[in-house]
């Protein structure tokens, strides 16, 4: 009898196992709580040295089963954003504009396709370091995958380019207001402190990682069997390229398709402009001035309603943007109402799995917080780091943030929770507070 090979479980199973593990830990790890600067605030800021043990609240079977449900409710804005992006991409793909644009791009880089990797990785890194481009990259995978496959690479090359690019950007955030900005604020330092070292780290790391990915992609192009996902290669080609692009018969880049591509890129530019806090962090009030001018126009100002300004956007506003642009793209492509709706729903269905993963993963944090573990883990870090020398302090601080980053996936939430405690400890160890922010 042939022995069964081990198969990696799905993402859902892995995440649910993590929920169970965290729930078990709530029976072992003591519960605790900090006093907060403002207990009524949406983001709680703990006061260093105020940790107190509290009655344990171990999470049982009921809480384990309910965690993904509560997590999905907690992350509903992100999940809906993902579904609407799926619909938007479905509409754009239906027009054939992506296929035509991919063919034109590949033709332009013919013979030097690997240059696409560092170029695109650096663009994603800029987004990560400036405004924390992370979840928003979901939309780019469907766009980049046909480009990489048509260039002779594989889906891992797509994932590496986007994930490593945006990840390295976030990792070395320079003026990212949601990570560096909030952390620097709680540390009582300027957002510019430590900017040069983080910038140097970013350039070095992007250069190293893009070189490694280019080497892998070149190997796959020369011999497709070298791909780590070779078994799904034909299915990927059929799904993302179709027979025409595989056989070199790309659709024509008509003026209509050029218009759709222009709208596609404009959508992402608006999204980027929308999430950078121009007025709040950079004192740039151009969008406030424009909004005030519009509101001063009789009738039109009233009809415009309570517009949320660019710079104050988050997932709700971004979802509205992609929904509106879906309709506009459908109109440009002359789709009927029935064709538009069926295509939009089919596109949303393609990203339903991603939306579900968002909810299940949030369930881990739900269980941890409910079990009172978060404050206990933070208190352990406070005691571990107190009174160390410079080098041990910063190394252990960095290592401390690795599990904390997994348990608290929000950069702003992590900064809010930990920086008021860890930044003052830097003074006792003779370490600049900017080093803690970087860690």
C-alpha cells in the first residue's frame, strides 16, 4: 500500500489551528490589564508600570468557534473592500484592456523582462514606506500575474514582487504616518528621527531581494520545470492569459481599452492620494481648500453632501471609489446592465476566499484580547528589556516585536499599545528612541 504524502493544510485550517493554540494558552498564561491614559479612546494607550494581574478568562470551545465570526464582523470593512475590488477587477478584465496592456508591456521589455521585477518591487516599496501599502496590494495581484506569466515567469514571481516590495517598504517605513508617525508621536520624537538609517536599510534590502527573485525568475523562464508551482503552471496560464496571449495573439490595444487602462491606473492613484494624511501629518491643505471652494457654490455645494476629503480616507471610502469606478469602466466598455452585474458578482466571488481569510485571521486577536493575554505579553516585554545595555536592548526589542507583530497585525495598533512602554525604557539603556521606532 502506497504511503500517503503529507499535504499542507489550507490557510483556513492553519489559521483555525492558531486560534485553538491561542485559546489553549489563555488557560496557561495569566491574564492582566494596564491602566490607560484615556479608557474611552478608540485606541487605548497603556501607562508604563501600571500592569496588574486580573482574573483569568480562559477561552473555551464556544469562544473558539465564535472567534472567526467575531473576527469577520470586526474586519468587515476590509472584507467588503476585497469583494468590491474583485468585482472591479472582473469588470476591467472583461474589457480585454489588461490583456492588451500586458502584451504591449511585454513587447516593450522583450529580451529584458527580468527588469520588471526590481522596477515594480521598488514602486511597491515606495508605497509601503510612505503610507503602509499592505492590504491594498490585493488588487495588484490580479493585474501583475498576467504580466509575469506572459513574460515567462510564474505566480511565485508575482507574489514575491508585490509581497516583498510592499513588505520591505513597511518594514523600513520612513514617513509612514500609520506606523512611523504614530510610533514617533508616542515616543515623543520627530517622524524624521531615524529616517536615514531606515532609508539605507530599504535600498539595501530591496536590492538584495530583487536580485534573488530575478535569479529565480530567470531560471523559471529558461526551464519552467524549475518553478516551485510547476504543477499548477498550465492552469495558471489558462486562467490568467487564455489561449490568445499564450499563443501570442494578443487583443488590440484600442482607444477604448486605452481609456479603460487609464481609468484603472487613475483609480489606484486616487486611492493612494486618499489614504495619505496630507493635512494631519504634512500640513498640506489643498484638498480642504478645494472642498471649501466647492461647498461655497450655491446648490452644488449642498448637493455634494458630506464628502470625506482625500487624506482622511480609509476602507469605506476606498470601497466606494472602486464601486464607482467599476460602473464608469462598465459604461466606457458599453456593457449592458445585465452583463455588468453578472461580471461584477463573478469577480467578487473570485476574491471571496481572501475576504474569509481576513475574518478568520482577525479571530486570533479576538481570542487573545478576550483571554487577557495581550497585556501580559506586553508586561513580559517591559520586564525583559528594562535595564539592558545598548546592543542587547535593541536586539531583544526587535525580537520582541516579531511575535507582537503577528499577534497585533495593525501597525498603528501595535505602535499605540507598545510605544508608550518601550520608548521610555530606551532612555535607561542609552538607546535613541528612534531605534525603538525602527525596531
